[in-house]
C-alpha cells in the first residue's frame, strides 16, 4: 500500500481557499487517490476521488500532477463548519474499490472567523 | 434514505465482560466493513463482508473478536472477553457492489467502547 504524508494541522480563515497537499511517492499504477473528511464524533465522509489531472465536485477540487506522486485537495471559500480532519488515502480500485481503507493520521484543519 | 447506523453509540464495560456491537448498513449495500480507532492511533481496518461472507479479516486483532453477518444484512462484532486495550471507537461502513459508486464507503457514527 502506498504510504501517504500530510500536514498534521492547518489553520485558515473563513472565506479563504484552503489547499491541503498529500505526498504519495510510491503510488502504484492501479491506485486512486481519495479524500475523506471527519467531524468529531462522526464517521469519515467521502469527499472526492481521482486518478489524474483535476477532478471537481460541488464540495472540492482535487489536483493531481502528471507524476501522481502528490495530490492537492482544494476547498473553496471555507467556513467554520469545514473545521475537521481530512484524510488522504491511496488504494487500488481495480477490484471495484471494495477493499478495506487505509487511513493515515490526517490533517486537522481549523477554520477561524 | 437512512445512512449506516450503529448501536450502541457508547458502551462502558469492565475488563473480562462481553460486548456486542451492531451495524446496520445502507439497504442494498453488499459490502460491510468494520474499522476501529484506539486512543491516539489511526483508524484501522478490521474486516470486510461481502453479503454474509467474510472477504477479508486480516485486520482482526485476535480471536477475542468475532464478527458475523447472518443473512447478509446487519452485522455484529462481539468482543469476548474485553480487555483494556480494546477501548476505542468502532466504525462500520458499507458500500454498494461494483460497478456502482466510486468505491466510496459510507461510514456510520461509530460506537465508543470504554473498557474499565
């Protein structure tokens, strides 16, 4: 499994764009990059997933360079409610993505007013 | 549509007792997973059911843990006898069978287990 490295914590202010970068130097050809968000006392929640280039949904964007050794989760115009732990996961979806997930320590994002 | 539900939300037991955690996945989700996070550690995968069959139980810590999913619907995770190091939050997740979805898993709120 590809090991991921993320910042332990980040602070930002409401209305700002927040970018969280994840390193995964030994990502494999079949691996996808997935981000989950977790609020206190809740289970993780899927945010976005990508393989290469850029993926955007209603919540975030995911930027993946050509070498795929890193990825950046971009949260536009954050609010206080975006304060959470964000996990970057790398794994093989060739089997339909039904494997157990491997979580790292995540990035504690704190949004201030 | 209801999400993944877990019961109880919190359980406090003494060392040596037995505890059974329950997970109700989203209807129609063949895949059901158990994870746990012990204090200060990362969320760790325990096992994966496909319907009623155990697909992968490589993360189960020892034989004091028994997971079942009779009928392929809800699942239980029994800890017997519980030890102090079993304290933590136990998460259940489910996902639909391929090729639906993005491979994302839908997590329940977790059960916080405290062993005294």
